């Protein structure tokens, strides 16, 4: 297995608060890995350590074959991070944000790169307006578009769909699936179990400082076999109803 991420015995405390008490996991190159956990479990802390924004207290953390403590610059060349809170410049337009990042990444044709992403992310209508006028969903889409500039091998998405409506959420899912199909490794955190079900090749649950279970959805389901078998008429979920009413179908 070619590993994009390898974490062994990772520990991190903030003063007396022991957040990570020995986290172990591996992510295969080109796969989608979902990290689940309650508020405050330490998901963002894990991502920040992997993205070299925080240093671990203990343990071994390798990203794209490089050590995050000893070779942080090499790691940064390979990754991109879409943080929990959108990191877009409010005063600039969407297009200007994209061009700015392309220039910061020293790409040869920043305007072309911006145009491609605008088309791909369906931002055409809004792209020449200031970001301060965008809805949450548009901001998220722009944020993710910005993180794809320069074709990183590995992308971290910290709660990419929090606060999005079901339609925008599905758009983000589609983008994430396409990324993985192109060979990009994706590590995402989410509060939505359905999101992990839809997207992730493997799922891990972070609880009280450790990964308490991990595996494919099938493996996780086997851990918790249904207590009894019941035959019931399947009722549509609220999400299905919402989407039917607004005229969208899941998976399109
Ligand atoms: N820089 C910091 N200084 C002190 N405490 C911190 C710092 N960063 C995080 N923490 C604490 O560490 C714990 C884990 O935080 P973290 O943001 O990693 O959780 P999370 O799983 O991402 O939660 P959420 O689902 O709410 O985003 C929390 O108790 C938080 O208050
Ligand atoms: Mg978080």
C-alpha cells in the first residue's frame, strides 16, 4: 500500500488538556479518509499537525513520505488545506481570490487557472462580485476551488460541508469524488455520518484522544450488527423530500 499519511503514537496537549493521547492511522494514496468525532475531539488538531501548522508533542507523523517536524517545507509542497472556517478574502472578488492564490503558487498562467476553476465549480454568475456578498455555500465552493490550485497531492478538508444546504453539500461531494478519481488523496472531517458513508473509503472515529474504531463502512457495520431484523416500508428521509421538492435528485 502506498501511504499518503502515516501517523503513529501522536500526542498533543494544550497546557493541561490532553487532546491526542496516542493517535494511530494510515491513509492510502488516492483514497478518501473520513475522521469523525464529537466537538472538541481533536479533529482540527490532527489536521493542523498534518498540515504543519501545529507541532506534535510526541509520535511519528509522515505526510506524502515526509516527516512533518523535520521536513515541513517538503510536506507543504504536497498539500493543501481547506480549514474549518472559510479563508477567502472578503474584499476581493471570487476571480481575484483565485488569481491571487495562483500567483502565490507561482503558476505560469494564473488567469487561465482561475477560468478553469470558475467553470468547474459553477461560480460563473458570482465570480466578479466581492466575496462579502456571497452566500455560505458559494464561499465554501470558492474556498475549495482555491485549495485545488497547483494540483496538490493531498488535500485536507476540515468540515467541508458544515452550514451548506443539501444541494450545495452534494456539489461538494461530487467535487471530492472527482478529486479522488484523479488520484488526489483526501482527508476530511465531518459531523455528518451520511457524508462519511457517501464519500469515504475508510472511516475513523476519534474519541477521548484515540482512534477507537476504523475501517470501511462494511467493516464498521459488521462491528454493530443489527439487534433484530425488521421489515418496514421505507419512508423517504427529509433530505430526499427536500431534494424532490426543489427538483434535484441525489447523485446527479
Ligand atoms: N490553540 C489551542 N489552545 C488551547 N486549546 C486548544 C487549542 N486548539 C484546540 N484546543 C482545544 O483542544 C480540543 C480539541 O479541539 P479541536 O478543534 O481539535 O476539536 P474538533 O474535533 O476539531 O472540534 P469541532 O468538531 O468543534 O471542530 C478542544 O477542547 C479545544 O478547546
Ligand atoms: Mg474542528
